[in-house]
C-alpha cells in the first residue's frame, strides 16, 4: 500500500470518528489524535523523504488537503454539538411566563424618617421652605444668637460636645433660625421655614435619651404674628401626625429664645386621658416646645422686633415615633433589627 493510500485511509477513518463524536470532549480527543504532533498524518508525512523527488510535492499537497478537510469537519461537528448543547439547556430551563412571579420584599424608609417626611410634606403644603444647616456649628449660632450668652445658666440645660472653644456639635436645629434671619429679605415676604436634622448632646443612652437624635425646627416671622397663629399651626401638625382623636394643650414653660414659651402636651396614648403610670396619672404627655420668638433673637439678627414678630417650635421625631407607636425604648430605633422596623409601614 502506497503512502497516498495510507493518507486516504486516515481521512476516511477520521471522518467516520468525527461524525460519531457525540460530545465536545470526545471530539477534542479525536482532534488531538488525528492532527496532533504524534498523529497519523504527521507520521505519514515523515515517509515523504523516502519517495521519489517528483512524487514528494504531490503526496505532500495531498496530506495538507486531508488535514484541511479533517480540520473543517471537526469545526463543523463542534458547532453542531455546541448548538445541540445550547438547545438542550434552553429546553431544560424553559420558563413558564404564565406562572406568578416570586414576590420581592420591598423596603421602606426608617420609621423616624417616615415621621420627618410627614412633617416636611405637611409644612411644604403650608408654604414653608425646608432648610438644612451644618451639624458642626459655631457657638455664635448655636447659643449666643439664640439668646444664650456664654455665662447664661440655661446652657447647663444642654450638655454639649465641644470641638474647640467656639466650635461644637450642634445641640439643636435652632441655629438655622439665626442663620436664616441674618440673610432673609423681609421686603420680599415673610419667613416661613422648617429645618430637620440630627443633633448631639452628651446624654447617657437609656430608654428615653440618646447622644444623637433628630429635631425639626420651625420658624415663622412676619408682621402681626400672634400666639393664635402658633396654636393653629400646632393643632394642624398634631392632627396630621397623631390623628384627630387626640387633644392637645399648651402649658407655660421657659426657653431662652422664646417669650412667652410653652410646652405642648397631647392626650396620653396609653390611657387616652384617664391617667396611668406612663403619663404619671395626668392624662397628658409632653411632645414638643414652642413659643413666640424672643425680641433679643430678632435684634441680634438685625430684625426690628417692633415691626416683626413670630413663633418658633422644636419637634423631636424620635419622641413622636415613640409616642405614636407605643415604643418605650428609643434604642430600638437604632439597633437595625428588621423584624422591629418592618412593623412601621408608610401609612403607619
């Protein structure tokens, strides 16, 4: 048998093996066996040197032709097997689009953020602007321009994180009153603002206190503002947050930046006014402080208190959330327990 006959036999056997290959691994083994350095074609080509000179190019060209045929057939079979595998995978992973989808659990804002959003939405609807300020604040704005000079005893009411003699972590959102009063153009219209944010005090964390908590400062300055305007505003807010079944009252109090000052109480959520341990048998629970802006605060911001006046209030969203939902430990809001937080949906 001649060398050309050997090559023809290799081709026929190779084509048969390739056609019979039913997976990619088997096909790759056949490719290595036929076309590799130790394959039959390579071995046959070594015999070309024993042929007559005139036969060598003919047999060499025939060997290359066979190599090309086998290579092409292997590629065709490979593509066929890959398509077959893909189709099998598609068939096994068919999705029935008529089946109901897997429910995806939807997140929600934190309960305290929900309270803040309710308050913000309410006051935006009443024409207020929403302003935010720095949490690292100047003593000038946090205390002095709020009618608390350095030797004022009322500073003892708030334990403060001082970063230097004149820089501190703000203890209230009230500094935005002073900052806004300094820049507001009253010729363009009255000032109506709220300022939500985080405040800091050197309190020991316990069920009702935290070293970091939220406040929303409210301020209205215009001509002819009275306590009646303040009371009507508070009534609207309390009904929006707590519902119409809760009553409220104003109690005389003291804040350095308002005069007169009041504490605002609402009907006890636990006993509905009958008296219990939570409300100390008064039927009322304190929820916020408010009052008419002190003339000194206006003067220090270069606003004439003989022409302009107004009211201010400070809301604690953390306390609102505790009272609204009957939570007795403020720390529960900050432990990131999804089981606890998921109880408070948006409609609350």
